[in-house]
């Protein structure tokens, strides 16, 4: 995996179908609060979804910084 190029950074970015969004919806009560008992019972799912979200944040952060670096104003 070549993370030195934009194509490599894009290829390293995980898909945007983040499980944490769906899981949070499943664990949210009708009043909008989180069902802590249900979340505790699904701890493995919560951990996996959190890891996936962290990986996504990390790789998209690298891509953002690469773009920012390349687009920064240059002094003549």
C-alpha cells in the first residue's frame, strides 16, 4: 500500500459505511438516550465499531493533512 501518493491514501481509506452509526441507532432508546445495558451486552460489537471508526478517522486525517500540505500557499 503506497500512502505517499494521493491514490495510495485514498486506497487506504476504509469505506464510509461505518458500523458505529448503525450500532448507535440500534442501541438508542425512543427517548434518545443510550441503552447502556444493551450496549454492555454487545461490547464486542461496540469495540469493533469503535475500532473501525478510529481507523477511518485516522486514515481520512492523513488524507486531509496531505491535501492541506499540498494546497498551502507557497512563497515565491
